[in-house]
């Protein structure tokens, strides 16, 4: 593991037990946390699914208490990993209202950024939701845009949202080619467009969909240079967490 992979910041990870299609048990959640540390991750935002296929979603209160439980378990095992609250929210018309009601969760519970998931097969007009979020002072981080079929076909489609200052979260395994050539090509194209991007693991378990952020970081460092890799996997994520000198 190179010097730049020591303290990666992962803003998209399904590491809470029993809330979605991530780990089913406390033991599986801890196994995933060990895999995150082995991958070079020091800080992770737990982002269980809310809305969409997970209509019977965990609400903010459950997420906060599950994160507190997991951090306590990590301290007991002396694993050097900080877990923060978050969610991956399927974008739909109710999102602003449910955020106002503190049912949906923002990234790191800061009410500044929320991780929004597009449908995979269609690209709806998300502008009305983004307008309402702007009024709440919340900016969107679009989860794995490269996995949306329309954007995979034509990555330039993301330029239609320039006015909203979105961040685009590319998934590590897309960079590495695990989701096929078309998705990989779109992921690398997005990285080189004039938009703000970050890389995250979207890991779901230590065995199934394990974290590969360290490998994606290394691949980007080889292709684009270590500074670019660090910006995508450390500095920009820290900005979203309000922990950097960069504009927040
Ligand atoms: Fe996810």
C-alpha cells in the first residue's frame, strides 16, 4: 500500500447491520469495517438505502443509533475507523419534505450535502427536487452516475445540472472495470470532465461487494497522478465533511 492510500475517506458504504442489503449481522458489519481499514480507509460515512426499493427504510434516528453502536463496537476492538451517519437516498419528489422532517439523512448529518441515487434504467428530470434542496441549503452528491444507463451512454448529460453545483460520486469498482467496459469508460470520462467528482467504495460486505477504494486510488494515481488521486479519494470527500481548508 503506497503512502497516499493511508487515510482514504469513503463517503458511500453500506456498513450498518440489518438496515439494508449490506451486512445482515453485527459480526458481518465488523468484518466489513476490518476490510475498510485494510483498504486504507480511515473515515467512512455509513449510507444505508432510503426510499426506492427500500421503502421500509431506516429513518435518521435509527441510522444515528446504529452508527453510535458501531463506533462503540469499533472502540472495543481497537479498530482505527471512524463511522459517520449518512444515507443513499433514491431521488424522488418526497425527498425535500422528508429531509425537512428529519426522516431522511444527510451526509455526516450536517444538512449540507445528501447522497442521491438515480434510477438505473431511466433518467428522470431531477431539477424540481434539486431546486427545493437548494432552498434548504442542501447540495446533491449524485451516487454512481456512471451506472445510470443514459449517462453511461452519454456522460455529457450530467452537464445539464451545472447550475446546481453537484458532486458526482464515481464508484471504485466502476473505475476498475467490475461493472463492464461501458461503465468503466463512462467513469473515466466523468473524472476528466469539468465537474466535481469523488470516488467511494459503495461496499456492501467483506466478501460480497468488498471495498476496493485503495485499488481505485492506485489506478487513478498511475493514470492521472497522485495529486489527482488524493483529491478524489481524500480532499474532496473531506470538503463535503466540512473538515478541510477547501471551500465548504
Ligand atoms: Fe450504495
